[in-house]
C-alpha cells in the first residue's frame, strides 16, 4: 500500500464525571486525511484545507505524532500528509486528537500494522502534548478504538473499550466563543474533597455499568460532574441555560465537551437528540451567539479508510 485516505472522528472527552479518563467517538463529524509514502525520509505536511494551521512538522500535532511512530519503526522512507479539517481547532471536540490519531493509524496501515492499538495511543499522545502541553489520551483513545473508552491508568497506560448502547445519540453545540484549553486547566483546583470524590467515582462506576447494561436511566443518573463542571461552566455563557433546556427536552445528561466551549448531550434515540438540538439552538439564538451544531450516532469503529 503506497497511500491511504481516512476519516478521523471528532471526540468528546471527560463525558461529565470522567475528567481526563473517559471519551467517546462521534460518527458524523471528523477530518479527512491522505497519507502517502515517499522515498525521501522525514514527515511533510503538504496541504491543510479548511483551516489555517501550521504546516511545519514540529508545529502540527499530525507531524509530531507521525514522527513518534516512524522513530519506533524500521521504515526508511518518508511520509506526506494532506489534511482536510472539518473539526475546528479549539472547539473542544478533539480537533488536534483527530489529526494526531489519524496520522498514526494511517501510518500503521501503510507499514503493514506493526504496532498494537495501545502503542498507537501512545504515539498519538505525543502529538496531543504539542496542542495542550500535556499528553492526554481521553480524545485520542476513542478516536483510535472507537465507541466509549476508559483510560484506567496513565502509568502504565491502560485503555479499555466500553460497550456502546445502540440507541445512544450525541448532540453537540459549539458556541462561537473562545476558551483556551490552557486557561480552562489553570482555573481548576488541584485538590478535591473526599465527599466530592465519593460522589464522582460513584458516577464513573455508574456510567460504565450503565453503558454495559444498556440501562439508559442509569447512564442519565450518572452523567453528573461534581468536580470540574461547576468551575468550568463559568467560562461558557449560556451553559446553565442549555443544561436546563436540554433536560426539559428529554436528554439523559448534558456536560462540557473536553475543556469546552462545546457542550454535549446524550439522548436515547434520534428524535430526542433532535429536540435537544432545538433546545440548545434556542438558548444561543436568545443570547445572540453564533454556533455550529451536530447530531451524531456514536462511532463504534474509530478511524477508518475511505474511498
Ligand atoms: P481541541 O480540543 O479542539 O483539539 P485544542 O485547543 O486542544 O483544541 O487544540 C488546538 C491547538 O492545537 C491549536 O492551538 C492548534 O493550532 C494546535 N494544532 C496543531 N496542529 C493541529 C491540527 N492538525 N489540528 C488541530 N489543531 C492543531
């Protein structure tokens, strides 16, 4: 195989109670990437369509992640990358993760799959570190494995794929306001109370059990965040109103996607997900903030070849 074209999905990290450990992949929004082998060694990003992002290998998460995998392989040639961005950088739905995970997945295919999924997650995390300063796996893991994923441990890295109930749909609204990942990390406290810890791990366990049991009520009861959301919500105008409106529209739960500003809801069935979208739109129309909105199934496959 000399070249490969892929779809690399947008992802929702944290999923309310699972700060830095839970994530899911979306089906209907993602980037396209074309990767080809070259005789000349090294990694070159030759084209980025749809957004203004750095072409220099060392400044683009796709370039950094590509170098991470190539450095561990026997391959002597080089790689060219073209990216068609559909996920806006800084939106909070894993724009950088889609590029980092997409690059390593595609290169692994071009090299005849020498690496395991877990190794691919590690290489993609090196790319992610460029975007946020820290090597997170909560977006790259669902992009690579598909469905819901749990990062049970970072050291050693241990990633578990969680069952996806078939009727689950996500609604995501991206209000056009800027929240820098670094700012939304800085405002977090570094300690939590035992009382909040107890509530939080109860909900993480409940959410995982709910996903495996396909118990939508339990999923809904568990989509609660006592630790991060109360602080980060302050950075997102309209968040509390969206939370209330989506609950009334029948959502199982609503939270901040990654570090925001995107807000996600999970719903049982497409019809409810559409009602939830309508409720979200009304809030931002009233406030007078532009938005992008998506309704999506959960993507169980992760990254896949296209054409
Ligand atoms: P998101 O959570 O949507 O990925 P981040 O703020 O974490 O947003 O990451 C976006 C940052 O990563 C921006 O500063 C952007 O310039 C940088 N970046 C570098 N390469 C890429 C890429 N290929 N795709 C998206 N963002 C990239």
